[in-house]
């Protein structure tokens, strides 16, 4: 019995070492002509693009994955239909990337919980809650949770507040979105606008040390680029500056690289950039078969 126990522990340790710096991402599955079959499933790969593996299966739409800091679990939103339809409802799922064990983190009857993110700082949860015509951005879950009290979406929370998109003309022909930071919540909350409100600034990401802000924006022209700035939005620099659209940035846990999605090759793929050398590396090569988006480390 003692020998068996040692073997089991050794096997578990070998499995745990499978992914050193995992990247999770959404992936649409297409036929040979590029026609969508499954709108989005959750996949995982190593930071160099190797060991790509599908984590979720079936006809559900699995949205916006995030890695927990334990690097063993991923959080995502699960719609019961093969499309992002908020009227169908959605719940937040925690999935063990090795065993496949599932746990429902949050579920509200008649509501869709989606666009969830786990902060690189303390795994603070932020998510969007749609209940009929009521759309809200929330931080945390349970007794300590709070609702962001202004128009907000795509938030990334930190222990003392949240970074989010603030859209002043939602549903309009032209979209104008600024990025905001909020400290605290309720009557004592304090807010700071991090960008202008004359362009489409989206999908903020923060570095693990809390010093840098990255986001997707069209402020440099028609195409979306990824900009990098101080955490207060000052000293912004165009990081990608390439043909096509670049978006959904996310920092690595050591803060040295950013993973993002790009259609610069003609198809949506996952890329990364080393912030020191400015070296760009394409991580997925799905072509017509796959559309890869929304990477998180």
C-alpha cells in the first residue's frame, strides 16, 4: 500500500508539471470552408503555443476564460446554446484543467453571467450580469459583492476597485467608449477617466504588479491596436502598430509579455509580444479550421 501511495503521488506531480505557463483561450470550430460549427470552446496551450488541447466539449457556448492563480483551474461563462445569447442565460464554471472536474461558481435564474475575468491581483472576480433588459457589472460574488454604479462592462477588478469600459452611447451608430477606474464602491466611490471618450477604448488589462495598463483602441486610426500606458493612463504607447485589428490583451503572470488576438494574417489567431525586446510571436495557426480569440494567462 505504501508503494502504491508513492506511485500515485509521483503521477500527480508529473501531471501538475504538464503546463508551466498555461494560456487559455476561446476557439471557434469551423468546417473546411470556414463556416462556424461550434461558436466557442475553451482551449489551453503552453506559452510557446505547444501542447494545445481542448478543455470543453458539447454544444454550449463557452465564453471568456480566465486562469486562476493556482494554474490548475479555469473560470469561464457557459451558455446552454451554441451562441452568445444572453436571453438563454449563462452561469460561471470553474474547471480543473487536468481532471475535467466542473464546479458551478455562480448562477442566477433568468440571468446571463458572462464576460467574467479573474484579476492577476488576488483573483478578484468581475463579471457582467444581464437579466432581461437590465445590464450590470459586478465585482466579487456572495455577501461581499457589489455592483458598479455607472454604465460599465468588460471590467478587471483589483482589491480596492475596478477598471472598466464606460460607454456613453450604447446602441448608437458610432460607439464611443472610455476606460475608467473606480476605487471603493457605493456613495464613497471615486472615479478617474483613463482615456478620452472620443474613440472606442476597450478590454482593459492590468499588469500583475499594478503598474501598467493595456487595452484595445482605435484612437490611432481605423484599425484597433493595443496600447500600453502607466496604470493611470498616462504616457500611452502603441504596442502593436500593425495592419489589421489587434485586441483582447492580457499580461503574463511575470508581467514580461502580453498575449492578444489579431487578424493580421487574415484569420483570428493568438499572438504574444515580449515587452522588453518587442518581439512578436504567433502562437496559433488555425486558418479556416479554427478562430482563436480572448487569450488569458
